[in-house]
C-alpha cells in the first residue's frame, strides 16, 4: 500500500494544475495490468474514489 501512496504522491506532485488525474490513474492501471494486476486494481479503485470525491 505504501508503494501506491508514494506513486500517487509523485503523480500528483509532478502534474500541472488541472490535470485529469483519474485518466492518468487508469492509464497507469492499464500499463501495469500484465505485470501486476493487484496494483492495477488499486489504481482503478483510486481513480474511482477520486471521481466520487470530486463529483
């Protein structure tokens, strides 16, 4: 779980203001699916949680 939080911190810290974070998370999840399906699922859950909070 720490790895996911560190990844999200780097992702959001390095992104310009107004970036589409859920789309970035989903892209990362798609890229990681073949190598680490569990982490891909975590990224998808994070994107879904982001959308619930924002909306």
